């Protein structure tokens, strides 16, 4: 069934991705060297969806500035969710603009056009909803699904055991009556959820279809997941830059010195500069206007817009925000560590460090594995940082 309209949910913050989301929403975090949201919008347009409705909330100005009034020639209509009161509440912000079957897609998960098309093809006018389903060992981290043939018989939010293998991929085709059903759905802790409204449809015996979809589905729950997302995209070749050699993708406006080494898979974004003797990759993404100076090593990392890596610095298993500076001779060695996110300790995560927007790591400084450096924080020249460095803090020698 062809669907012309899509509601993209991009209002959430992504608190478990702090400090990267302290001043920007999760959909704008980098998937390799492009924002996650860009992959979602491209997938919808490539699948033939022209009527785009973007629900924004947290840091909404940043989303609107990034996407603009149109995207690839299609008008984007914005709907503001003033308070983040659940996915169902977010969908309702666009209800006055919807009068036929429509898509709902999470704006913070990488999907492909083929996935969107599979959901649309499986949906019919007699279905209350159709959900895209992915087989994954990460079902326990997301919403799990039980199928009987092509009918969904159960939705389980973050199940306690590992017996579930089918994951709700966050691509929904919905009948227009579902909007009224969301409004009548019982709130949980003051919030309304799209999946609760769909679960009510299942219990009422209405047709809720599940379609197994193939292709790359990737999502980030915690900061280190962005490294996995980049590896997935690079392995699949799902980056926008031209392929210079096998697994090496370099934008035409980038400058890579003849004496630099790019180790596949790697992507170098627009206006990026890689200096002489630098080694970049594998599993590395350089965003727009990133500079890697002479002799520096960048391995298994995601460097966002305007990041600068100084001469002879070493950066391994790191994610940087925008405008981050790593000074000459600084060392981020990478490796496994116990990482604290909020009040929870996550053991054995492979993470060099997270350096949020405008953080600075001075020349000759060192950062221990698993360190989280907040926005505008600094590790001074020759100093050592470990654990959590709060926003605006200074770590001195």
C-alpha cells in the first residue's frame, strides 16, 4: 500500500547518550559522518514518501536549522512537542495534518529505504497497524515482538530475559483511526506511548501485522554504540562519499596528503584535512571540516564536525562532539573499561573516550579508557583525565 505521509519522531533528548546530548538531540548525533536523522529522511524519500512531518521538542531549533523548511525538495512540516510525554503523545502533535494511512518512524535509528518499502507493501487498509520487525540479539534492549504467522500477538517492552529474538524496528504503518486510539490509551506515569495503543489493538482482536525486514538497522542507546553504528554503516558501504578504493570513502572536497594512510573501512567527509604521515582507520569516520594533523593516528573512532586532532596525537575508540580539539602528542589509547552513565556502571565497554562539543584535550595530555568529557570541559596540557569530567570543568596537571 502506498503511503504519502510520514511522521518522524525527533523530539527526544537521549539522556543515556550524555554528555553528547547535553546541547543537541539524539537524532543529530553522528552515524558515521552524517546525522542519524539524515539517514531516516533519505530512507523515506527514497521509498517514495513526499509528505514529511517532523515532531521536534528538545533542542528543536537545532533540528530545524539542520533540516530546514525543505529536504531534498520535499516540504518539511514541523510539529512541536513542548513536553516529552511519550511517543504516542508525539504522534498526536501531527494529528490535524493526517487524514489517511501514514507512517511513523523513529528519528534516532538508522533505517534504509528497503525497510520502509517492506512495511508499506505489507500494510493494507484493513490493518490497524503494520510494524517492521528485525531479528536481533539486542531485542532485550528495545521493544520485543511475538509473531503468529504475520500477525503480532505480543509487544514486550525491554523483556527481562534473552528468549526474544524479534525486535520492533521503529517503522510503523498506521491506519488513521489509530490517532483516536492513542488519545484514549491509558497513560503510564503521565505519558502516552504508541506501542500501548497498538497493544490495545492486538488485545481487541484487530489486525496488527508484523513484517520481517532485511537490511541494516542500527541504533545507539549509549555513547559507545555510536562506534558500532559507524562500523555497521562502513561495513555495508552506506556512506554518501565516493569510494576512492575498496572500503575507502573520501569526499571530493576533502584533502588527504599523499603521505597519509587511510585504512579501510574509513570515510573522510567534506572539507576534511588529513596531513602527512597521519594514519586514519580502520572503522573510522571523519565528519565535515575535521582536521587530522601530521603524524596523528586515529583508529576505530567517530570524529564529528570541526574536530581537530593535533600532530602526533593518538586517538583510539573515541567519539567526539562538534568543535573538539585534541592537542599535539595527546593520547587516547582506547580499550575496555567500566563506564559510568548516570548512576549505572557498564562493565567492559570498549571505549577510549567521549569528548562532547567544544571539549579540549591539551597537548601531551592523556585520557584513560572509558572517560566521559563534558561540553566545554578541558584537560590541560600534560594532564591526565579519567572517569567523568563535568561540563565546563578543568583537569589540571
